[in-house]
C-alpha cells in the first residue's frame, strides 16, 4: 500500500509498504478515503514537535479522516465490511484512573494517531484500529464531511465545557478550522451570538457564512474595543483558537466577570502568561480544551440532521501524491485555505 512519511522538517516522501492485517479480535481493518490536514499536523511538519512530543523521523502524520470498513475481528459488534465510518483517533488504555472517571482524553497511557511515540498516522491507504474508535455515518455524509467530524467534535466538546446558556454571547479568536468548528457548535447547541477575530480575510468570510454576528481583523482595528462597544458588559466565554499570546490577552479583556477563557489553540512556545490582576479581580475561569472527549457520535448526528454544515470549511483537495503541497499550503495559510482534504482512496 501507499504511505506518506514525514522524513524531516517540511519534507515528505511517498513510500510503498505492506498493508496491515487485523491485530486483535476487537479490531477493524479500514480503508482510508479522505483525510483533513490538521493544525497539529502542521506543528510537526514545520517544528518537529508539540511541547515534549518530538518527532523521530520518518513518521506518519494524520488523524482526521473518513474510512470504510474492510474486515472486522470476530468479537466486533455493530460494524461490518462496507460500512463507512468517522473515527476518534484516540486509543485509551481503559484501565487508568482517568479512563475510569470518564476522562479517556487524558488517559495516562493513551495512544493517538500520528503522535510521536504513540501510533502512526492515517496518511496511508489502510490501517487497523479498535472497533470502539469507529462510528458509522449515514450515506448522506460525503467522505469530506466525514473527515471533518473529528475537528467538529473538538468544537462540540469545547462548547459543552463552556456550559453556554441559550443565547450566550461569545468570542472566538482565530477562525481556522477549529475556531470555525467551535463557532458552528456554539451556534447549534446554544444559539450563541458569536464575535470572531481573524487575520485572514477569506477565513473571516467563512466565519460570516457560518453564522458569526461580527468579524474583525486585529491588525486593522482594536478588536477588543470594537466588541466592547457592542457588548459593554463583556462576553460570557471566549475560545482562544490561535495559540498566540496576543489572543490570550485579548480573550481575558473581552470577558465579563465570572466568564471563561477556553484555550484550544496550540502555542509554539512552552510558556504563556496571564494578566493575573484582571483574571483574579473578575474571577475569570481559564480552561484548557483537550481533544473531543466522547463527542464524535454527537458531531456525526449534528451534521447528519442538518444542524451543522461543515462544507463551507472545505476549500482545497489534493491526491495522496501531493500531500507535501497540501501541508505547505496549510502551513503558509495562502490561497484562502481553510481545510485542505487529501483524497487517499478512489473508488473503482
């Protein structure tokens, strides 16, 4: 089968290797169809690391994907060959204190697709996974929509963490794919009024198409002052989706007393800071969002029943052979890219 390896910073190589076989009775063999390029993939592509997770080359990236079941183990229930699935790329141990208390996303011995030292990623034609990671999707969902279930599930989890009341007024700083997925989730789950800041014009346009009440460019105006003029009491919650110190600072300044700053973006630095005087005085909550925590099934449902349309996020397509070009485009944020999709398997 074909597989794309990251062989160095900004270097990718298409290779041939043996296709996998079922490893256990509760596993499934999957054919990978469409895969989305994620911001965390780009960190590994350009930096070779996220925090203490450092790539040892060569390495296979990728974890947002649509797949079709090829074969199932003898103990697998509810899945059968030919079934199309969305995938939760986390494989928890199921035994530690975190797993036992409903926090599989912070499992102490977790394996995540594409993470260094854990599991190879999905930039391959075939792979095996535990059946528990696979969620059937209806025929009404395209492969591209199915690939976006994974990032949408992060937005759904973030919206749930914020405990948004109906009609909440929120901010989203950074409208890349995760910011846009959070926008879609907050609109669907809480009918929130959403203020979005973003540096790239095309992404602000997509945010408006996805239901943002207001968008602004922090390089062209004082976005905090602009939002405060409309919302003088402040916002209920702000989702930081840029991974930047300026975004964290702006988020705190936008919150009402008792509001929540949810950090979803992944900084390239190891330390960030907070205005502790402001955070303490207004008793602001600062929450970190870690992946999707059991929200994949709900994300599938929200797309399938029409409450969320992820199609405006899909801007570019590449064949597997042009994976390096897709990663370069996303890393440079040029040509209006929001979500680049790599088509891996083609029917026929």
